[in-house]
């Protein structure tokens, strides 16, 4: 996703990356960086996994393409669907393949609409999502995304997309409340919204177990349990967007298991192929599958799919990725390594210009406070990114929150070095600020 500041900065040439190895990348100038965000939260197995290259090459030679349209498919897509069914966190009916997280989420929203239409509930068209949730940029996924810069100038969100409060324990709504009271408050707002809109107008709720691009927001304990109870009572489908959290990021293969969720659909991308090739998936629960099949009889069609759905080369890479994730117990490695990230980031607590520190699995964030530096919202994050790059570390900033999502194969030593480099960047920004020179624009 283009960050807002890059959108207004089309004059500056982009930073060009030309090579990668392990958790490191090199740019066109030959400078090397530790990649603290695994590309875009996605290169889970690092940049030089020979087995993925081999899987792609062999499949390319055997069958470079056959799609999944008109009751025809390819053997690799079928095998990948079986692989996913075997590891699915809850019993799933079938898997639909697409090419990006946005396409997967657009598809899941359409499946929710089709599900209700199949059952004759023609008024169930509204989709709920979180303010600051990120689900992609295509028309429906972008409408579900709760970040204004994704909407500006594009005429989205579409009107039937409704927003829930962000379950951010640091938000002003949570001020002075215990975690439990904050959950009560959020659930009451959800109940109120459903009552105001009418439960029979709402098709689905789509949410990330941990909100990524909204600034790494870890919802309060028990939040999704309470939400699921409300959704189930009103027959509103729950779509878990596991595009970031899927395949080990939280320390479980799926965050659905980690947080004991019961979604009707799970969307996956990024770590599905360690980003070596574009592929995404919607795992569809049995109840929804049955209704879709009934609907297909009734409407004499299920007119959804993409030319590259289940592309055999991408599917072969995804199969090999999943095999590696399981053989090397990547979720176990994440559980073992997560304390290193959390402890290293803890050193930022209470430091100058720091508002909060968060970590879960191999996700971490330092939220900086631009006001403390006399800057406006969103002005400090990009400075830290630039300074981090100067120190040989690539990160992402969501506003003023700097996020870590390193490759899941990162060693404790690599993670410590990444965080040390952020500490150096922080020191540099502090020095500039103290010297009154902190006005450099990105
Ligand atoms: N969902 C989540 C949680 C994401 O983080 C992203 C991308 O970062 C998407 C969906 C969209 O994925 P894509 O950029 O592949 O369309």
C-alpha cells in the first residue's frame, strides 16, 4: 500500500531494491538492509529459500498454467486445497483461490452476499468492519478498510459498508476503563449499531485478529469472543482476515487458533506463498459452502473467479511453503523468538517521544508521539523510517507507529540487531530534535 506521504511525493524516485538473501535486502546503490517488515509483512521464509525456487521451476516446466473455471482445474490447486483443509484451524468446506489479499476479501464479501441471497435474505447487504481495519484496496475490500486515505478520491466506501469502533486500548473511548469495561463498551456499541440498522440488513463482519496496517492494534482479551456471540445471535457471518496473521506470525499456524475464533470464512495471502508468487485464498466454512452450492442451483450460476485462480505455479510454491512451515515448525520458532522481540522493544518504554510499545508473536510496534516533538500527526513516523534506513534497517510506519514484522525465520540475534538499529535511528531523531533541526521533510 502506498503510504499517504508517498502519494504526495511523486517527484522523489522510489527506493529500488535489487537483491535479497535470508532476512537482508540490497538496493540499487549496493546498500544492504535488514528487512524488519519482510517486504510487506509477507516474505515469511526470507529471500533465498531454494526449495521455493525449485518448486516454481519444476511446476513451470510441467504445467505453467491451467486455471479453475468452468468445471476444470489443475492438480496442484486441488492438492493445495487439500493441504489447507488438513491444517485448517476449524472444519472448512472448500477453498477459493485468488491472487491478492484484496481479491480474497472482495471474494469473501461477495460470498457473504451470495450466502444470504441463496437463503432468500435479500436485505442482508451491509458489511461491518473496524475503523482502522485494513482489508485491501479493491472496491469491496477498500470499502471495508477503515483508513480514510484508501478512500479519498476513489468514491469509496460504498454506502453499505459500516464502521465499528477500533478496539484500540489506547483510544480515547478506552480512557479510564478496565480492559473488561472497554470490551463491554465496544460490544454495547456493536449491539446498538445492529439494532439501529436492523439485524436483517447485515450480511457479515470482517476483521483482522490483530489489526496490522491500522497501527498494530491488539484488541483487548476476550473481545472477539463477545463479538462472535453477538454475531451468531443475529446470524451475521464472521470473516477473519488472516492475510497477515496466517501461517505462523502470531506463534500459531493461524490466529483463529491463537484467539479461539470461529469464523465462517478465513482469508489468507502473504505467508501462503511466502510472497514468492501472488496467491491468496478464502477458506469457506461448511455451512456457508452448503448455502453457496444451493444458491448455484437456484441462480444457475456461481459467476465468480479469476483467470489466475489456483494458478499451478503459485499453488506449487504455496504447497512447498506450507510443507516448510510445518517441517521446520515455524510457529514454534515464532513462539521461541517472540520474547526476544518483546524484550528488545521494551527498552523503548518511557523513552523520549515514545507513546507505547506493543508486541505479539513476531509483530511489534513502537508508537511515537509527534506532539512531544512539536510535530503534527504522521510527521514523526516517516522521519524514523528514514533514520532507520540510514542505519541499515527497513521498517514501515503507520502514521507515527513504527512496525516490525520480520521474516519468521529471523534468529534472535537478527531481531536484536534490528531493534538496536531502530534505537540508533531514535537517537538520531532525538538529537536532531534537540538541536532544533528536526524539520527535515521526507
Ligand atoms: N488484509 C490485510 C490484513 C492486509 O494487511 C492486506 C495487505 O497488507 C490486505 C488484506 C490486502 O492484501 P493485498 O495487498 O495482497 O491486496
